[in-house]
C-alpha cells in the first residue's frame, strides 16, 4: 500500500509520510524489498518503530523512528509480590511460527521438577494451536501448560501473573512486551529483531536472551523463578517504560514530524 500511494502521488505536490510496522528484513518477497528501497526515496519520510528496522533501508531514504505508545495499565501488578502456592509464567500472541512458542515450551520443559508450583499460560489463537498442544503433550507438560485462548483483559491477565516471556523469532515493535513491563512484570525476552533491546536494559529492567537460544532462555527463566527479590526488583524498574513511551511523547513526535514535512514542502 505504501508503494501504491507513492506511485499515485507522482507529479502531485503532496508530501507522503510512509510507515513500516514490521521488521522489513523478514519480508519474503525480494521484488517487494527492492521496490521499497527504490520507491521510498520519493517519500517525505519513512517512519519506523525501531532503530534496528531503520538500518535495513538505504541512507538516501529520509527516516524517523517513532515507536508505539505504551499506556499506563488499568490493572498494574502489585509493587511487591510474595511467594505463592501457585505461580504463573505468561506469554501472549498469535499462535504462529513468528512468536516462537515452540522455543518457550522447550525452555520450560526442564524446569518442571525444580519448580513444581509453576505453570505456563500462553494466551492467543492461531493456526499452530494444534501443533503447540501436541508439542506440549510430547514434552509431558499437559498439566503445566495452558492455552486459554483470547482475552480482552490482557493487562489484568498480565498483572495476575508473575513473569512475562517473549520468545519471538522477530517483531516489528513488541507492544505486548511493553505492556507487560508497564504492568510491573519482570520480563524475559529473546533479543530478536526488533524492539526488545531498545526497551530492555539487561539485568536492570528485564532479562535479554540471545535469539532462539533455548538453553539461555531456560536459564534466565530459572533465575527469575528462583528469586522473588529479583522479580520484584526488575518488575519495579520495568514500570518506568511508560515514561519513555508515553502517549503524549509519541503524539508530540508525530506532530513535530508532520510539522517539519509541511514546512519543508511549503504547503
């Protein structure tokens, strides 16, 4: 759609701001990839959600990074949580290959005997539900892993959990990670392209794990599951993400960009 819009405005004195909402390197069409590199040069600006995604495009394309806002949740998690009889790891997203829930199941599997009171909930729906349920059963996790489906109260669901996990192969901008952090949840995330490394300072407000490294993901989960003190510390620092990604700041960034484009084009 971006390419068609730019082509349609050729010859018109109408500046066009285009936006990429997913990481461009994972686009499977070589033709589309080359077309974007060529046609986006005609745009007034290309807006991306992360700096990592911006590096994919030619330096001759005018670019700006404006992420999505992260709102203060209606249901924040308690500031301090104590050990409970049952504790929950939570993950959310479409049940598809991109979200890497197969990695998460394999990472959680060896922790069962060490942490018998912990369960894993993977919220969402998608084409891979059957495959993921089969993998869960093959790993002997039927009683430990739940697939509750969709939820309209994701903030509340997160606030009731103890740890959030992002196991994606790639993201555009991981909104769900930011929402979990805003809730005050300690988070563990693959350092996948793109977004997590721009949101998480490893060991300060969350834990970053090398992409697709199941063993490291399992070790990081074990580290958090074993320490309520670490969970509370990381969770409290994670809440501060709403300061950097507030709605006011993001709206201001868009307003400033549009103003600059209008002034440059002398509309």
